């Protein structure tokens, strides 16, 4: 097959010469200095086509030399080079995906050649047949083109590229790197090594996908070194193997010590035959095992070191560990050449859709939903029936079919039946049961689940009315809480659902999937309806097709690990209203926090990427010092610097309130502290004309009044930024540096014309209507721990209450901070919000506050100006929460050394 490709190449070479021979260049033509004539423009077009053909088999620099050898006019060649540079620059500077890259790094790839390329056109056609949609196909095309452009040209004498691509969990990263491989193969990369996690399940799934998308589309161009059933088995005589193979070589291997040692030895024996073997290594789940592991990390670097011409691109949705690698250590995998941030695909459901998240600086609360009501609470008293408390209990542990487990399984059957009634879309339907990594516990779940299936089959066969009534009540309740119309779907009547139920229950398999089991999920042999029970093999990159129900009660020690276990993220075309998750309230709070961490991280990445002065090296320093980026394992933190609480330019506000009966005294003490502050403000400061009704503004308040207030006002212990000691220390430091000596204090009431809340007397001549702040919560809420989370207290316009905003744009926080820097550069702002105790708003995703007080509930927001030039506010340490007392499972890494495919 490769002989045909060479023949075609020679044919194109002949045509190139004829094109050049047919170009008649005026002796005096000077493209760069004179106006471009029509004939000159046509000559440039003709020569540019020849130039692009040359770059299929050589670098742009060598292509220019070839044009010179053919005697083309220098001015035309210069115009061709300028055009190619402009096209390359346009690719590199695409707004999406955003990226940073090393100073001076040149790009060469200007996009696919539809007439001559083989791999990308075939993959594009395949995506369209699968219903990706024009917008997603275009996004994959743009992002993969940019990534290939940031690689080195395969015909360079030698190169070593290290890059990182940041995506979303279950968002199609495999499709993206498949597109990168296709385009790289079309331009001359020869060997492709995909590092696909640490478990056979993911390796096999990745191999199958790449074979379908690349190998089967162009079988004569590819040779599989690995297969669906076998990881890497060294072919004999590697020198002869590389010398005789003209095809692209595909290896999909696990990050497993035994496998990588075999690969390293085999490559070492190939010797000089690797010199002309441009190689692309794709590290799927690049934050797992690649970083800070004593065995896998050095083995991977040994493999990388065998190639004179190699590009390494890591893919991950949780890049915390990758961006904490010390970039000064050359023998590691820090992405020193480029970092690319993929956009969120259309139709993707991530953490914030399911769990909601906090408001980020500059966002408006009205634009941030509280998450759809898809999470159901597993009561704490059920957890010990679903997982063992420790390893000692695991050997004899017998799980119980708790109410939550039964509800999750029955919902799986109802949702699957509804999907069948709707028809179309993904033919598979899966439920996940993930409680522990202990394989003995996984096995113990099988009999109870099979018994549950047998019982429901019998009752459905008997037409048991109580069972049907219970299922109907569940269906009606759940479809009321999450309306199909909100996702563009139609609710399926229970009568239709019940018709499909018997077949769904009968066809359900219970699959135990872990690294010791032989029974694995297999979506390749027809539609699957399965309840999958497992641990790590059912996380980290593996796609659970048609996932509609999950029971998840496993606590893990790192945010990146936990986020990767969320197999319920992704695409749910045709059934976006049906997924449900059963987990503990604590885990739901963790995932909500992770949604905020993820959104904050991506906004930081984009902010740095839009700064042309940033490179991966300066980018790394700034990320490593970000406190929310340090939430990963201790081994991966060894190069991280201590994070600090830089309050400058930030907003700190009350978010949590204890609304149990025991919280009454604290709420009343906070209200009293606010009244004292208002009286002091009236005595020691100046009362300004208020810019709007139901507000009061005092300025020039001495900092002693502020610190006295903060010494008595209590933020709830869950408010990380509201630590009294850190706030007082920070203000004291800024005062010593000459700032924050005076403050503005404002009381913000309900100024809405339709407001009906009562007025409250706060002393100091201040009477305003109370505001309403309902807490987060869903109608389905079963357990509430008594700590109300209002998510956000203030609005952007409140932050300007002591500023003159006439004629100014204050649409975001940067605008507001800039205006504060002009008008009150060294003064803080403290906002007081008298909140109505009941605060019933009727808003979706919110519940009444119902605070146990007859007085106001006092909320506080602090607005800190940015530090004055020449000063610093990063000396106050920011401490993360102490998780030493939390019962969590560490990630099991023993599988990294287990040779399950010894050859």
C-alpha cells in the first residue's frame, strides 16, 4: 500500500515541476515593493500550492530552499513565505481554543489538505455520521489543527515537544486526540503511542475507538502493534521491524511498570532506526501516574528519551498535578512548550449543571443557577450498610439493599424504560454502583442486586398493584422535580413506561468490573442494559454508555481523584432530564465545591492565556501559587509553593448561617455587633447622601471601628475566607503599610419598588427594609444539617455604593476595582445586609432561610482595594482545610506493578 503512496508522491512531484515551469516571472517583479498586479497574485497562488505540496514531506524552511533550487523569483518566494507565516500565525492565535506557548515557538501546520489527506477527512466523515453536529465538528477541527501546529514538524532533524491539553471530564478528549493523531499522520508522524490509564478496561476501550476511527478507515496506512485483547507484546527484531514498516504504527498501552519496561527494552534495541521515526506520544489522563510516581514517571521518561524526534501531549480534565511539576527539572513532563484549554462542547453536562457552584468574582447571581434537582441524598445511617468502614471489615462485608440503593436501581429501570419509549440515541443504558475499591465488596453486591431484579420481575409478572403504585409515584415525583421540557424533551407517561419495564428488568445484567474480575462491561456486542459495580476501573476516562443512575458513597483524598470519578458528566442526548445520582450530603457539597474550583481554574487559565506576555513557564508559577490549585496528593505537591491569602482586590462575604435553634444566640450577637458599628460610624465618620433608597452610606470610618466589629462578628466556620484571625492580621498589615486606615460602611436594604419586607431599626438613624436571601435547597430535600448556604450575598452594584459611577462602565469587577483605585485607592468598603429571618422567595433551587430569630439576620461583605504600587499583601498565609480527620480512601496504586498480560 505504501508503494502506491510513494508513486502518488512522485507523480505530485512531477506536477510541481510543471507548475513552476509554467510560471513566467517578469524580470523586474518585486512583490514586496511594488503594487501587486493580477498576474503577480496569480503567480503567488500557483507557487503557494507547490510550496504546500513540498511541506507535506519537508519543513517549510526546506520547502523554500526547493523553490529556490527550481529558480523561482525571490520576490515571489518571499511573498509565499509571508503568506505561510500569516496563515500559521492565524492558526496559532485562534481565540478558541485558548493557549499559551513558549516564546519564539514557530507554528507550521495551516490545516488539513482535503484533496490529499487521508486520515482527517475519514475521521470527519465518521463524526458526522455519528451525529456530532456541525458546531462540535468545527470545534474539534479548529482545536486539533491548533494542537498539531504547536507540535514540531516531523521532518525536523530532532525535536522534543512537551504540551498539555486541558478538557472536561467525559467531554470527548479521546475524539480530540484522535483528530490530532489523524492530522499528524497525514503530515508524516509515523509512530503513535497512546498511554491509556492504568486499567485494561480503559486501554481496551481506547484501542477499539482508535481502530474504528483511524485503522479501519485507512487499513493500508496503519499497523496495530497492540490489539483489543493484548497490551504491548514486543515484536521480534525491532530493527528489522522499523526498517520494513512504511505504515503508521499504533500502540495503546497502560501506564504499567511491567508493560513500560518491555516497551523501553524493545525501543532500545531499535537503535538508529528510530532516528527517522517521528513519534507522537499521547498521555490520556496525564495527571494519573505520570506525575510524582517512583516507577511509572522514570519509565515514561526513559521511553521518551529513546526518540530523537518526539512530541509528548498530555490530556486531562484535572491538570492540578501537571501544573505543579517543577518546570526547572528537564527530566519531567511539565508542559513547557504549550498548554491548550479546550472549550466546553455544546450539549455537555458538567459539574455545575448537576451540583451548582459558587459565584465567582464579577458574576451576577441572577445568571448562576443552583443546579438541576438530580442529586438524591443517601442518609449517613445507610453508609455503613453500603461499604465497610475499613479494610479489616471488607473480607466479610455483606451490603444491604438500603432504601437509597433500591430507589437508585428502580429509577434506573424506570429511566431505561422511558428511553426505550422515546427511541433513538445511545442504545446502551448503565447504572453505576461505586462505594469502595475493595473487590470482595464488589462481588458481595451481586446477589442482593440479582435478588432485587428477580423480585421485581415476579411482581411485575403478577401485576402487583402496590409495586406499580410505588413505581408510578416515583416516576411522577421525579419528573415533577426535573421537568423534561427544560431539556427540550417530552415527559413519557407512566402507562407507556410500564409497558417497557418487564423487558428492561429481565434484560438487566449485573456486571462486577474491577481489575481482578473477568466479567467486564462490553458495549461492542450490541445494546447493553447493565448495573455496573466496581471501583477504580469504572473511573478515570472510562465512558459508561447511557449512564442514567448512580449510587456513589466513596470518599477519596484528593479533589482531582474525586472529580475524575464523576462518570455522570458528559453528553446525554435524548435523555438529559433522566440522570440521577444518590450520594451523601457531604459528597454533594464536595462536588459543588469542585464545580467552583473547576470554573475558577478555567477562568484563571483563560485569563493568563489572553495575556500575550505569558508563556507556560510564567503561567506555571502563577498557577502553582494559587491556593485552589494545590488540592492534589502530597507527592504531587512537592514542587508547589505555600499559598497565601491575597485579599487585595477581592470580595469576602457571609455565605453560611446556623439556622438551628442553637444558632440563635450567634445570629443575635452578630446583629448587635452591626448596630454598634453603625452607631460608631455615625459618631466617627460622615454620612453621605445615599445613591438609592433603603441604603445608608458612611465614609471616613477609622479602621479601629472595623477591626472592633470583626472582633465580635462571627463568620460561620465553613466560610474559609472569613477566618477572623486572617482578616484582622491582613488589615493590620495593610494599615502598617499605609492603607486601609479609613473605610466606608454601607447598609444595604431592599430598594425594589415591589418590596414588602418589614423595616428594621439599626440605630444611628438608620432604618431600611430587610432584604431576602433564601438558602440553597431542592424540594426533594430529605436531610438538612441546619447550616444554611445562601451562596451569594451582594451584587456588583453594591460594590460601587461609595463611588461616583456617573458616566462610567462598571459591568464587571475589574471595572469596579479600577474605579476604586481612582477614587478610594487605599480605603476598604464594609457592607451590611439586614436579612429577613424567613426569606421565602419561591425561586427554583432555593428554600426559605427560616432563621431562629425575631431580629434581623446580619450579612456582611468586605471589599478590599488592590494594594498600592510598591506594597504587597501576600504575606498572610492561606491555610487549606485540615482533612486529617476525614475518613477517606487513598487511590490504590498497586495495579501499576501488576503484570496482568505477561508475555
